[in-house]
């Protein structure tokens, strides 16, 4: 009998300890969740602590050499998994006779490349196609020494896998190498995108097998980066039917693919990289689980800025079709300005702007606000971001965009839109500096 009483007391104490332990560390505590999912070392060390500007995503990716080179001719790749016009011309890869019937911009690939050749008055552009992307560029060579980004060392290692003479100490690349460099950057962004959405390429094809194989689209993402503005404008007008001054993201309905076209005239490399990464981010989110409706403009804009500022905080891209360049284009420290807008009650309630679908509906200052909203989403728990993104993509035809956001915020964060707005304002007041 005494043994039973003793056992009962022990069990009671254990239960009490369990209750106390769970009270000290709630299961839904975002700080504890972040420890399991996210290493704070990935935050930018040069920016505001707690502002959740992230340098590196913990994707677990490690570089490993993929290509075997001919021992007698080191520049020749024996096992290429990509097609490149310049590599083929320089006999770095075998010529591929199976390229008949390939398409670009919903037309024959050869016709598009021939038109570009005539328009740019040069055959020295590079076009690459691999398992995920189709990339055209005619940007010139560049010296990377002055504009080093945080990923340059890894980028040079990957570039050296294609060009044996390139090493981690290489500071200058020619136009051909620069095109491959941008493809490397696009793949890094794609890996990060898979981390953000919580599902990789194989998982997407298995879970959404009725959709296309490229994030849900039927064809690969097409990227066009022209050296000069004029050829870009003529290209966009001819093949898209419209153009904007700097760049364009578009859905090609017949071939079901996302395209991005832009130019890099009068822009240094980190500026071009930021603009490209921002726009490719838009297209990845649109392509994910097939493009069928527009995601909230605030989320697309904010996430684009959040992504590009990992490359360089000196240059920010803005999605405006017309008009003068906003003064905040070259701003580097947005946090104090956001805090000032809140203090002076100049930031509209989140519920009044969250359903906007077009970037042009936001004034320039709201690029800073949308960026801050995305930072706060990450602050609520990185492990909840895939839940939020997939909940938005679950939007039903009978739902409005507003209703889809109400459901997504509730499912991912267990809050409503007003609570998100209030929490964000208090967080900014606490974390952001005054100047």
C-alpha cells in the first residue's frame, strides 16, 4: 500500500514538473521554434540586430564539383548538363544536334536568337539552358573586386568548375563567364526559395504531379538581361507586347512559363544583380504551384527587397512602369524612416492596403514598409513561413485575396490582420533605431 502511495506521489511530482516546464517554454514560443529551425548566425552582422535581414539561408548546400574536364584540353567539359551557345562555339562542350524544336518566348528558339543577334548587332551574346532556367545575357565583362558580395567566394568556386582558370582569387570575368555567374546566382536563389516554401523540386513534382514540372509551370523560367536599354525595349515590345523602362516580369500563357526581361545600362554589377534577383523572386513565387492568381503585392514587393538586400544594401529595385526614379532608390538604412512613419502615424493600417494586387498602387515609401512587414513575418517564426506561403497558394476561386490572407495568417501565425499590424508597429518601435 505504501509503495502505491509512493509511486502516486512520484507521478504527481513528475506531472507538476512537466506542467512547470511547459509553462516556462510554451510549445508555440517563436523563440524556441527559431532555435530548432534557424541559426541567428545567418542574420547580417552589419545590420540591426533582431531586424531579421538574413544573409544566408540554412539550406545545407555544400559545393561539390560536377564537371569532368578533358586532361588534354582542360577547357573542354566531358559531362555538361547544360547547353551554352558560347561554350559550344568555343568547343568547351559538344555541339548538340537535338536542339531543333526548342522554344523561347513561345516561338522557335533559333528565330528569337537570330532576331536578338540582328538587334544587338552582335553574335557575342551567351544563351544557356539547363534543367531549370533559360538565360540570355549580353552584358560585358566586369571587375568584381570593388563590388564584392557576401557570396562571391562560393560563386567563384562554382564558376571555376566550368572554367578551370577561374579561382577564388579571380577578380575579373568576361561576358561569357558573367552569364554563367548569373545562372549560378539564379540557382542559389532557387535553393533558397525551396527552403522558404518547405518543399524541393522532387517534392513539388510528387505532391503536385498534375501540374507542370518547373515549380508547377509547364516550362522553364526564362531570363533575359540586355546590356543596353534600347534592345531590351524593342525585345519586350515585340515578344511581350508591352515594355517598362527598366524591366518586366510576365506570364506566357500559351507555353505556361514565367519570363523576366531587363537591361543593365549604366548600372554596376551589384545593382544589376539586385534588380535581377528581385524580379526572379517575383517569378518564382508566381510560378510556385502554377500561376493562377496574383499574390498580395505587399508580400511580393517586400520579399523581393528582402532577397535582393542580401546581395547589396546599396541598391534597391522598384517595380514602377513609368515615372522618375524614387529618391529612396539608393537608400541603405530604411529602418529609421519606417520608425518615423509609424511615430507620425503616416503608415496606413495593414488591412486597408493588404489586398492591393499591383505594385504601382503603392507610393515609393511603401517599399520600405513592405520590406519591414516581411522582416516581421520572419520574426514571428521562420518555420511558419512555408505554412503562410502555401496557405496563400491554397486560395480558392470563391475566396477574395483578403479572405485568403485572413485564413493564411490564422493558419500560420494564429493571429488576425489587425493583430499582425499592431504587433509589427510595436516591434518596429522596439527594434528599429531612431537615426
